[in-house]
C-alpha cells in the first residue's frame, strides 16, 4: 500500500501506543505481536518485550498512555487508595484479576514502569 503526498496529509502522524509520542522513523519501532500496536524506540529501550505486550494491551482496552498523569506526584500508596476507593464507591463487585489490571493501569498512567510499580507495591504491603 502506498500513499501519495496528497493523501498522506489526511492521516494523523503515527503515535507510540505506550507514550503517545510521534513516530517519525519507522525503521526503529517495534510492533507488538498480539495487538499490532506500534511502539517507539525510547519505550523499546525502557521496557522489556513482555512489558511492552502487557502495557500496550492495557492501554488498548483501558485508554490513556504512559505518564499521562506523571506530574501529579502520586505514590503507589496513593494509587492503591484511589482505586480501592473507586471500587468501594462503585456499583459492582470486581474480581481480583480486574483489580490487578486496574492498579497497574493507574500506575502506568502515573509513569510507573511495571518493575517500579511491583517494587512499590511490595514495599507498601510490607509496611
Ligand atoms: Zn513510546
């Protein structure tokens, strides 16, 4: 498939499915196997392949992007409290798996890598 210069301007620039950064050089990107999402070079360097698959799937199903709320300076404890409160005030019971995904999604929105999130969670649970 090829695009003429004229039709190309009608397409949005390709964005990284993890950080939403514009991708200009397609030769350095990674494409996830499951969702066929495109991931930029910086994210490829920051995350393992397993993390990339996991993160892009979470953003695909839950929306948002990595570091969207990074400036809010939330700690893992804040994130856990916020999600638990949301669920307590919500209308339905949720499964533990769903809770885990919600927590990880929120942590990713705040710019925590899965590694940092898991470490933070362990510290929080040990206190
Ligand atoms: Zn990226």
